[in-house]
């Protein structure tokens, strides 16, 4: 990330900062990201980052950042013979956590998703 900078705090500026973070999440879906990285970039605490993020997006950062990862997993699992373990590793998950998250978001396990597709 870029060096830390402190936004002035108006609602539109905060929304712009969060939109930047959202774009970064979409772009870097295959790497592990954490609140510390984003809050440091914005020059605020993790608590304040989480609170602002939720105010703008309607959900906590960890939950919101899961959506692009699961979306990409669905894409990778559809047309290929990639193993679930490989997809989970490539998206920065350990295999069990990936399977749990996938089932919550998609409604079935990654293995069952592969069979249906």
C-alpha cells in the first residue's frame, strides 16, 4: 500500500476513501488483506476504519471482502478441473475456512458446487 494519509473527515471524503479500498479489494482478490493494512493507509485506527467502512457499505470489512473472493472461486470452480484445495490456496484461504465461507455464501460446499456445474 501507499504511505499513510489522514482524510479530513467529511462524509463524501470518507466515502471516496472507502471506495478506493473497495476497488483495491476487487483488484487484489487473490491475496490476504487485513484491517491493519487499510487503517494504516487511511491513518486511522482499525476500530474507526471498521466503523466507517460499515457505514458506507452496510457490512463489516471482513464480510464485504469475502464476496469478491467467493465470486472468483465460483468462476474458477465452474469450467475447470481445479481442485478446491488449489482454489482456496490461490485465494488466500486455508481449505477448511474456505469451505465454511463458501457454504455460507453460496449455499453448498465447494465440492457440491463443482458437481452441479
